[in-house]
């Protein structure tokens, strides 16, 4: 299965046809087919479009993936000058989910808003940080109004930190409560960061 996420801004949608090339770590590549298109329209602003049929996945249909893939997304066809802002691409296999951050326009001249193709190294979401939860103690004085900072380091000594004080106007760190954070504004540099081995953490307040 392949999913593409179109940007949320006014001109991010596109009527262009799209082609996705996927290459794994053994340099075995495949391409999608059919322009990743549909009569009802794809690539609308803010929308997630998902493709699972062989007519769209082309040579990528049920293709095994070795290691972490890289992707190249491009547009073509009579509407290729209709620039498309690609937020990210998701690739699902029978055993893994990979997220491939693009974060830019794919476009063609004249007046192009970006290059005709963009490439990205994907992230194995099974080994990436997608959510952090903290549990506050149950005793009377265990709660706190302090802002919190979490540092996470993996076995390769690659580290990241959370952001935004892990805070919210409605209040966190209440007695006995579990607080969960999954948005980039809170996870900071830890957002979707791959982890090697078993991580260690350091929690502090400020």
C-alpha cells in the first residue's frame, strides 16, 4: 500500500499525474503506474490518498523490500505544470510501515514552485519515536505545574529532545494521570526520530 499526503495550504493541490519510484537497500527498484490517478480526483488540499491495487502500484505491487527504502516522487502529463506540494509518503509492506518525508513542491516550468522530482530516505515507523507518555505519581503532592524536558539517547549515542515544555493550557502532570504527546510541537527533535537499540532517557523540569 502507498499513501501520499498533500499539503494544507491554498495552492498545494494538483491535477498532475504522479509517479513514485521506490528503491531498497539492495538497489532493487520499482515504480507505480496509472499516474496514481482516479476520475474522482486525487491530490486535493490536505488529503491523504491511498493506493493498494496492482493497477496503481505497478511493479511495486507486493514487491519485497530489503532494509530502509528511498523514494523519488515526480509529476507528468498535461497538468504537470500544476505544482503539487507533497507533505509525505507512507509505504506499507506485510511487515513494516515506512514514512518518507518530502515537504516541498514538485513542479515543472514555466513558473515552477519546485523541482520536477523530489527524493527522500524513508523512516521505519516501527523503530521511530511517534509518541511519548509520562505517568505522574498517585500521592497527594506528586503533581506539578513545571514545564518538562525529555532527552532521549539511543545506543549509537544519537540524542533528541522534546519541546514546548510538554505542556498544555488544560494542564498536565496531574496526580495519577498519564499524559501522552504525539504532535511535533511537543516531540521536538524526537518527532519520528529512528532509534537504534535500547534508549536511555533524562527527564528534567524548568
